[in-house]
């Protein structure tokens, strides 16, 4: 990898991580999960993640809404509505402080995306690499949100692999 590619990857990583943190904080969560990483990937300038999702009939806003539904469905049996979280979300909307933390699943998705990026030519991290890695998850909020949208994860993975050049 040349210096230019390394700098480009660092910019991508920064955008991905700060975007994931912003997504999590906007939803009142302290640490980003894979769903936030995927949403952040859809906003990357390379456009590959957003295109892969569009190929299966989903955009970032639909995914956000599906994630919110998964969370609401998980809280409903406990008698907790989504509205009580609004106060907590407001507390988390300020600027981030300290090092980025994330869930173990988000770390797994990120590490797998980076490994996938090294197998493509040119070796650059793209949003589609995050989509491929995230679509491999079997449990958690993201797989439930995708299922709620009727997304076939294998089809999403294939679309993202084609975008990333890993197919």
C-alpha cells in the first residue's frame, strides 16, 4: 500500500468511526454497535455501502427506522416506551470525549472490513467492505433490523462484494 492509499484509509477510518459514534449518540447509546458502523458506511464519500443497500431496496433512513423499531420491540415487553430514552439521548448529543469505544460486535465488523479491504486491488477500505462484514452477523440489532426490512443478507453481501471488488 502506498502512502496515498494509507492516508486515504486513515481518512475513511476517521469518517467511519466518528460517523458511527454520531449515529449511536443521536440514538441515546453510549457506544456504537455494528448497526451504527453500517449507517456511517452509507455516508462515506465512496458511495459503495449506500449503493449496495439500494441494490436490495433499502436506504439509510429506512435502516435507521428499522433499527429504532428493533429497539422499541425489545423494550415493549418491559413496559418501556422509546420516549423515556429521549432525555438520555439529549445528554449524549454533545461532542464526544476520549477514545472511541464500541461494542465487541462493532469491533469484529470493523476488523473484518479492514481485512477484506486488504484482499482487494487497490487495497483501500471502502464502505462496501463494512457492509460485507456486517451482513455476516447472525445475532443482534442489525440482523433483526435487516430481517424486518425483508433484506436477504446473502443478497446484500453479494451486492456489497461486487461494489467492493471482492467477489
